C-alpha cells in the first residue's frame, strides 16, 4: 500500500497570501496524483489531476506540481472561499488519500 | 449536467443490513467507473472500491474486501454499497464518485450519505 503524507496538518494564512501544501508518497506514483478541496458539510471537489492539470472550472490561482514522490499544491492568493481542507490522492496503484491539510484564516 | 445523487441518511443498529444508493444522470452510466469513499467522523478519506456498471467489473481495496459489497443496476443508472451486518465502526459519511478509471481520480462526487450505527 502506498502511504500518502501531507504537511503541514494545519496552515494558517491571511487572505491574499500564498499557500503551499505538500504531499509525499511512500514510493513513486509518477504523475498519478490528484488534489481535492473539501469544505465543511460538503463533498470533496476535484482541483487537480495528473499532478498539474486543473479540473474544469478551477481558478488559475490553484496550481499543482511535482512527480515521483514529492508534490505541491499552491494557492497563489488565498480568497475567503479557499479556506478548507485539502487532500491529495495517488492513483498509480490501489488509490489512497493523504490525511489532509486544513487551511485556516490567520 | 453530470450528477450523482445519493440516498438519504440512515440510522441502524449493530448487526442490521443496509444498502445505500448512488444514482447517476447526465452521462452514459455504463461507460464510467463509480467508486465509493468512506469518511469517518472528523477524519480523512478512504478509498473503498469501484465498479464498472457496463460489465459489473468490481475492485475492492484490501481494507474493505469482504466487509462491503458494491453493485450496480444499469437499468436504473444506480450503484450500491451494502453491508450484511453493520458494526458501530461503520458509522461514517459515504461518498460515491465517477472514476476516471479503475484506479483514478473522482469527479464529480455525490453529496454523501451519512450512516449511523448505534444500539
């Protein structure tokens, strides 16, 4: 089983600032990585797939990078609606999710 | 609009059986995988398994193999997740999602079904 580790667990950021979230895989997953956003009481929403391709309708302030075992989700200028929990998911093998990063208002 | 609509919240007792549903619309139901994800209270996401309604090819995460059954009825564009004997530890929110493949990302997701198991 591939273990996905996200850091930090909580990220405190002021609106308008840049947020950088990390996701590490216990073995290489190539570029088979997705990112999701989940707000309280809502289902997750796909942001990024293929490590760096934005899903339909996702604003350009969201970007993904990385390959192999190290991945990053960057939110260039945080808006009020971006405060949420973010999960990475590998799908190179049996799919598995990271534990999540909560982005909260500083 | 591609949409998945899940059945409503359930409250069950330990040992009871349960089948929850996920109805697809706005796309060719038999041409895309549908998967299930568990989210226990206050916790993260866990991939449970996935089915291809076109031929009922089904894959389970090793963690959930034997614990649940995934099925689909393509005549009514609906996928199911069922338990034969619920445990308190099955209390969770369950989401379905359209999979990009047998092992892929999910998009879109259903709204979730809350299952509460308590004596």
